[in-house]
C-alpha cells in the first residue's frame, strides 16, 4: 500500500462509525513509511477519541454473563472456571469471588432487595448469597443444568430455566414455600417476567415459546421457532413478546395477557 493510499484510507475511515481503530492503524502505517504532519494530526486526534480502559479483569475460563448492580458501583461476572466474581466500576478491583462446584452459567443481583446475589450452575444448583459478604444463604438443587435466572419486577419470584425439561418458580419472599415446577417437553433455555410480574415468557430447546400465568397457573402459546430459543423479552408495556434463537429468526408476537 502506498503512503498516499494509506493516508487516504485513514481519512476515509476516521469519521465512519466503528472504524476509529482501523483509521488509527492506517495512520501509524503511513507515519512509519513516511512521517508527515497529516499522519501526526490524525494520530493525535484519533488517540484523543479512543476510550482508555479503566482496568482489565480476568477469569481462568470462559465468561458467560455480566450483570450490573443498579444500586451500587459493582457488576458481577459468571464463568466456566466455577466462579462468579463481583467487581468495582470505580477502580476495577475484585470485591470477592463466589466459588461453586461447576460452570456458572448465570449470576444476577437481586435488583429489588439489593442485598443478595443469585447464581445458577451446570451442577443444577441455584444459590442465594449475601451481596456484601458473599456468604451463602440458601441453596436449591435440581437435576439438570441451570441456564437462566429471572427475578420478577416486584421481587416476589425467581424463575429458573432448567436443562431437565422444566422451569421452576421460587418464592423470594418466603424461602420455605414450595417450589412450583412447570414441566415441559424439552430443555428450557430462557425465562423472563412481564413488567407487571404476572406472566413468565419461556423459551425452549425445541423452539416453543409460551407465557405462563404465575398465579393462575396456565399458559398461552406464542409463535414457535424452527430451532432452539435463546432469548425472550417483553416490551416495556407488556403488550408484545420478542423471541430469537438458532433459526436466525426474530419473532414479535402479541402477548395476549
């Protein structure tokens, strides 16, 4: 690539969304070939715009999820190294790590009480921890891996997506209450509550999507996908459900609630 082409490419990419890194690399290439005021000016401008990482946090294996605590300056990561770690936004420091027995697929802050962390792992355990100390408070054991956790907006319920063909509803306000299991014909990969906490949308490995009424215990069917469903969301007004998955299709359907 000639110096002229390198500078030309730098200026083309400089103002294109998402291309700042490429513009900077081209400017460096141009400067190394033939230093110029133009290349220097572009480098100075680009480096002033590139965000500077506060810190870099690491696990010893894959990281599956990141969730933010809205009540503090902390976030939590879940990893295949069998830990869920709480970090500080302020300086990137690690507050503590929760050590589990298997891959941690999900770790969430209880946004309602602000005092607990809930984890789900490949061993089939759902555990509730003190968000300040990391002390284990409660544990529920199931027969299949836990793929997803969802807390109702009113803070009363925890929905658990299970690999052993079920979704479970756990009371967060009464730990001694019986767990209600919603048995399905395939693995449940994702659950999410409606804004009014009355319904749970459930996405399954066979492509089915249903919405379950928490109090009355019946369900309505949403449009089916041709393959596994990985994400299901209610719109903020609760009128629509958006789902997507392995069939490369996003479906929007009326919630009919």
